[in-house]
C-alpha cells in the first residue's frame, strides 16, 4: 500500500479545532504553544474559544489551519506513524506550507510567520469589494478557463482552483467574475456560486502579495523535504529547496492544480490518502478525482484511535 498525506486549505476552519488533540497529546499542545510564541500572540485562544468571524480572517485562518494540521501530524508521530510512511505530501493552497512543515522543509516558527504574512498581504493586495471568487459546478477545467477568459473583457478573471472534475473556482475582478457566472450557466454549469471570501486568491490581482512573499521566502531557510512535495502550480513532486522557494511565490497568483495533483499521485501508485488536520473537504474532492484511492480524515484523537482499529 502506498500512502500520501495531504493538508487542507482555507475554509476548513472551525472554532475548537485541534483542542482535543492538544489535550490528548503533549506534542500537539507544543505545536500551538510554538505558533503562539512565533506570532507573539495567543492564536490558540482564538482557535479554541474565539469568534468564527475573527478566525476566518485570512491572516488568522492561514496559520491556524497550519497549526492544527501540524498538531495532528505530531499526534500521529506520537502513536508511531512517521512522515516517512508517506510516499508524497501535498496541500491545498496554504496547505502546501503545512505539507512542507510536516516534511521538515520549513521550521514551524517560520511557517507560522510566513502564513501570517501571506494572509495579511493577500488581504491587502486588493481593496475589499473589488475582487471576488465563484465556484463553477459541473464544468470541466478547460471549459471553466474559457468562460473566465471570455468574461474578463479587459479585467482579471482566471481559473484559480481546479478542485475536482466537477468543481472549478474562478477569481478576479468582481464584475468579471459575476459575468463569468452567467456565461458558465450558458456553457452548461449546474450551478455558479459566488463565494464568501475576503479577497480574490490565486489570480493576477495577488501580484503585490507574491512580491511580499518573494522577499520573505528569500530570507527563509528551506531544507530538502523528508518526502517529495507535490506542488500546487506544478502538479508533480519537487524536492529541491530552490525550486520549492520559486513555486511558493508562483502559487500566490497561480492556479491550485489539485485535480491534477491527486491524479498524478494516483498515477504514481498511491492508493491511500490521509487528510491531516481540520475537516474533510479534500477527502470529498479526492473521491471524485481518484475513485480507487481510499481516503481517511485524521484531525481528532478519535480519528487516530480508529487507525489502529
């Protein structure tokens, strides 16, 4: 059996995530403490007892979801499961940072600081209300990309997340994205839904954030990961630290090629994928991409106990 570990992106956050892990495993509690120290604030208090509106702010959600994923990974390690048990690791958008941290390419403190900056700079790249994102359901990627290009009309409108065979998320100027939702329905989409996001991620409007990340990543130590990381913008495995640095910058404005990434891992013989951290969103996508791959969500002590059953 060949296994991969994958790490969720934004949207999976809930108040209380990771709390049971921290109570059950000292190694998981240490993750939240280290992230708090790195950021100079008690992010853990917000995660466990705060308001969902504040946790959902991009600058909070990104390091919070990463901390929860790494806490789950440390709990797994405490039970005898190792990162080296995986043939590959991957993550959806910010989850790629969790994957790199889990694989030892980035330190936990550096990952927390990078994600705080990434969230803040992505939020500040575009004034609120100027950009938008929408999910197009029932269109393949090529059709969705054509719809986005047609809707642009001199503005930015791009296919941002290729999530699975039936879901593509587009991103760009609000008016252009709204035009695309109309065109998508004409092109045969079952639904076209505007998303409740605070900024238009993974499109050209994020260039100021990409510039900020390029500067921060240039000053960050990146090691060769313990297992290869399947990069969002490449949809195949990379291990070279300089390549990882470059791709993390490209990822800010580039498409998240999740469908292709999962299909690539399945093509390499992966037949079991564990989703490490909050929620089960990736597991649902994976089942629609690679029907023969077994999925497990691992985000609570109960999930870890079930692995032994």
